[in-house]
C-alpha cells in the first residue's frame, strides 16, 4: 500500500517536472531536467497537469524534437486539455513543422476545441499563412462554424489578415459585403451624420463589433487619483480583437468604392511587401493604388476609419452624458480624432478632449508645435502609439476638436500597466497612455471633474507583460 502511494507520488512529481522542463515558462524556473530522462524514469506523457498536457506544452513552445519524442513515447495525439483544446490547435497557431508532425501522427484536422474552433480557425486568427496552407492541403473544412457561428474567414477578417483571407477565399469562392458610400464633408472633417451612419454599420457588421463596457465611478480603486475626480473607464481592451481598431476597419470595409461592389472592379486580397523610405511611402502607396488598382486602408488617416472611431464617443455619451474631460491614447491620431469629433459634434463644447502620446513618439505634439503634421524618428515601448508621422486628416481633426497633446514617459506607461493589472485589467502599453496622464498628474484642472479614460487595447501576452514588469 505504502509502496503504491509512494510510486503514485513519484509519477506525479516526475510528470510535474516534465511539464516544467518542456515549457520553461515563467513563473517556473528554467528547466534543468532532461525530458527523455524524466520519461524513462516514469513521468506520464499523457498526464493532464493543471490545465495542460505535455504534448500541448511542446506545441506551445514550438519544439518539434520534443513533440517527436513524446509521440514516440506514447503521447496520445488527440487528447484534450482543460480548455478542450487538442495539441493541433496550439501547433496551428504557431508552427507548420509541429503541425505537420501532428498530422503525420493522425491528429484530427477538423476537431473543434471547447468553443468548436478548429485548427483552421486558430491559424487564420493568428495570421499563420504556412499553417493555413498546410491545413487546407490536408483537407481542413473551410466554412466550419464555431459556437458563435464564426468561420475561419470571419476570424481572419476580424484581424484584417489579408493573406489568410485570400487563401480562404480561394476555397470558399465568394464573399458578400454590404456597402454604403460616405460623402466627405465640405471642410474635409467628418460629420455627425457620418459618425451615426458608422454606428449603424457597426451594429450590423459581420465583424461583430461590441458596445464595450463603461466602468463608472471607479476613482476609489485608484488611490493615486484625487478623490474629487469622478473617473470612468471605457474598456476598449474588451472589444473584439482586443482593441478599438475593429470599429474603424468595419466602417472602412463598408465604404469600399462602388465599382468594387458592383463587380466592375475585382476584389482581391494578398500580401506582397514593397519597401519604401518613410518619406516616399505616400508616393509608393499612391502609385500602387493608381497603377495597380489596389485599395488602401490607412491605419489612422482615413475618414471612414475616424467616423467608425466616433461611435466610441457616442457610446460614452449614452452612459455619461456630460463628461468634463476625455483622455485618449494617440498614435497616428485616428482614434482621438474620431472620439473628439463625436464629443464636440454632439454639442459638448465645454468638454476637454486630450490626446496622450509617449514622450519618445510625440508626432502629434510636435505637429501642434509646428503648425503642420510632422514626421520624425520615434521610439517607445508603446508600439501602437509610434507611427513615425502624424496624419494629415488626423492633424486637421485634432486641431479642430482636441484641446492639447499631453506626454507621458515609457516608465510611467509600464507602471500604469502594473496598476491596471493589479486592479484586474489587462492593458497593453499603448492602451495605458490616457490613464497614465491622469495617474501622473499631467492633466490640467481635474479637481471635481468627471473624467473619461479610454482604455484602448489589451493585446499583450503574459510573457511580454512579465518581461516588462519584472
Ligand atoms: C492599443 C492602441 N491604442 C491606441 C492606438 C492609437 O491609435 P491611433 O493610431 O488611431 O492614434 C493604437 C494604434 O495602433 C493602439 O494599438
């Protein structure tokens, strides 16, 4: 009896060490155990440890050699982990070599995970073109739907993964997009009608744009903030795809040129890389559009995109009708342009909207100083806030609707990420800028004011976060 218990304890301990040795993730110490030795000593290659299985861990770290060894030692290729996922779901996100190994050992290519998402869903979502190709070659079903009725194409579209979209379309054959064409306003700025039209487009978009939560009266959670401030957090980190961007993209897609939709111009997707100096970028893009008929979706300097972002302001005003201050993270300036326009065009003239940029990528700040949009070299931990130039349209909108540009340091951004994390919110550095300005006293005249902070994105992995917060 004692012997049996001791033996079970031993297998448990060895299996635990096996998982740690394979994954080597934080918070585990670096693996010193030899994987093969552990298996030979009796570690169970099919033991679910916590949430994961050894084979899944090997897929997560893309270790093809380890996958081969585990399979050789009897790991079952289609076993599920605590999330209902099989090893193939992890491999499909990451590595074609690992994926191929699993397929060669009988992995079920069309198995759905706990949410009925297949390997093709995951590869499409993660923009892993080699894995998508491999799965299609091996007969993955393309129009399979998960619990939310999402197909792999839907996932790729949500993330704007054009290369994957093209591959999938070759198999599906067609796509239907509903179109409304926005008319630019006379002064080149978006109008309230366009913002409202965008809001209606988003509410019906197949890309599943959410109305995100507005956390109300949360000042007591943040003791660093003057208690007289009435703080609201607009949680765009909980938006589909983990950031506000889908609002703009969904509206851009619904504003494609008429001839595309009428079928007179072919809609194709693809990836080819053209390198250009920043100073020549615009000319190169213009020439691709003009000579080769490409459609260009600018990632911040675009009226349809800005109107889509305006929908975020309308949602805020629905629940907090008279904010005194709205703080928005700013990169190229698309988001703050849309939100500021939405606030001001709703008649909230007294509300101050501030754009917040990192000190190391202060393009809008410098543009305000220079009186025109500038280009400059940039460096910040907040990659999303670091395009090397301010947009022409965004500059124009910011001059009209934004009070001032505030600056925060990278160290402050990281500390804000920690503060958010400690209060239960996962926010990437770019999504922290607006809150940073408030936490570090950069916003003028906040006493007794109702302040809305837009938390713009949560796309950060545990590994990236632990590296930045160490
Ligand atoms: C999380 C996050 N916040 C804010 C921004 C800034 O948006 P914009 O370039 O429209 O100013 C970005 C841009 O990528 C982002 O990823």
